[in-house]
C-alpha cells in the first residue's frame, strides 16, 4: 500500500503501521477454515519533506497449511496508522 500524508509541519519523520487480516479463500469464494486467517502488519519510518511524507508498506501472509492455488489470499480490515501523530485511516472492503 502506498500513500501520502500532508500538513505535517516541521517534523523530521513519521512512523506508519499497515495492519490487516489475511484470509485464504477457496475457488468457491469462501473462507474454508478459521485457521487460514492471519493478522499481518508492517511498520516503517518515513521522512517528512516540505510538510509531506510519502510511504509504501507491504505485508505477506504465511498460512499453515499453505494457501495454494486455486485458493487465493484476500485482505480485509485494512488500517494505516501514523503513530507519530495518532492518526488512523481504515479502508473498508476486501483487497
């Protein structure tokens, strides 16, 4: 996920955390097992220039048992949090 935050003033950097729930979905469009669900997150520090910060974070889900084709991984409950400023943005839906 990539994003931009503006209005940051003279801060030197921000700490951003991407979090989500990863689901293993079968070819029928269903989530077959409760164990094939995992919380994932990725943190990062990003420099602020001219009151703005661009960020890119990615997550990888590791399932046991594996989520192998024809099953696919979908992400839900996606949230991006700037912990430096206490700002959170949630993204509804499945990705």
